[in-house]
C-alpha cells in the first residue's frame, strides 16, 4: 500500500504583478513523507526561498501565487482562514529562516519568547520550564541565553534558539531555509549538529534549502535541483555523480568539487 504523503506541493506558480515576464516559480511540485528529509538546491536567486515563503503563504507584493496547492495532511493550506493558518504555523509547519533575527521579537527576552511558544503545548508552568531547559541543553545553548535579548546572541545561537523552539513544538513539517548562511565553518558545524538532533527527536519531515550541496548531502538523502524557478533534477545523494544528471546539477557539483 502506498502511503499518503504528509505534505504535497502541487503545480506552484508564482508571478510578479504588473509584468508579463515568465513566472518566478514555474509549476513546481513535490511531496514529502513523514520523517523524510528533502534537499532543495540551486544557484542564488533561482527561487528556493520564494518557494519556502509560498509554502508558508507569506509572499509579499508584488509577488503573488497564480496557481498551486500546498496540502498538509490532506488539507490545502491556501484555503484556510487567517486564524487557521496561524494555528497551523508552529506545530503544523515551522520555518527556520535564513535571517533568524527576523523571526525573533527584538523587545522580548528569549525566555519570554520560549514561554510564548510553549503555550501551544499542553503543560503546566513547572513542566514548561523543565522542557525549555531540556531543549536548550540539547541544542547546546547556555541557560543564561534565556535572560538575554536576540541582539545579544550570535547568528548561530539565534538559529539554535529557533531549533529549540522546534524541539518544543515538534512540527510535522519543518522548512530550513539556508540556515547556515553567513556562519563560519565551526558555527556551521554546531548548527548542523543541533539540527540533526532536533530532527531525530521531532521526527519532522524536512525541506532543507541551500546553495551548498555539501551541507545538503549531510542532512538529506533525497534532492531536488532548481534552476530559474523550475525543478530540473530529482535524485538521491548517491546519484549525484551519475552522468545523466541535469546540466545545472553537474555545474553545481563541479563548482563545489563534490564527489
């Protein structure tokens, strides 16, 4: 018996208002099973982040969705009311954005934001504090960070705060949009270690977006390659070096020296 996918993106097409140019995202479709980790790679500007924003339904003008469905556990997210969409974001879909500071409230301490997140999980105050400290320990974050504001933290620490939030929420579907951008190699390693721990504990399906194929290969056994808003290749990480790969795939592999 074929299992119903946890998430399906069907024929997503994104255009720009007031222009006759070709779509920015052109008829993109893929699916994710429970616990599957799928990489989305491609050149900068090819449409990867726009795809993630479209899935979350947070596109900003002049971009608009011309067609497509984003189906999470049988329900099209685009048909939900604003209140229902906000309810889905968190334990349904959780996104770790490229700029983690934009996802954290600058005027609230990390603890206040963690406590706010924890209100959606049915626990008493004492249990919540224990769970938050456990999440920080698993993400290798000092407890002192709870009393600090986002601007006190480094980029890598902010990313791990978001992962600690995901550890609390246990989303069914997690999007990681270029989570290691701008990080040094040691901090990058720490963030990826934390992400692997978080994904193992939550068993979330994951769409991992990056231009760095080496990072994607570490996290994801299955890969999509995007070029100019289209999916031009689908393969496993073991199939990357096959001769029949798409030209874009070969260019990325050659440029990064990935075997």
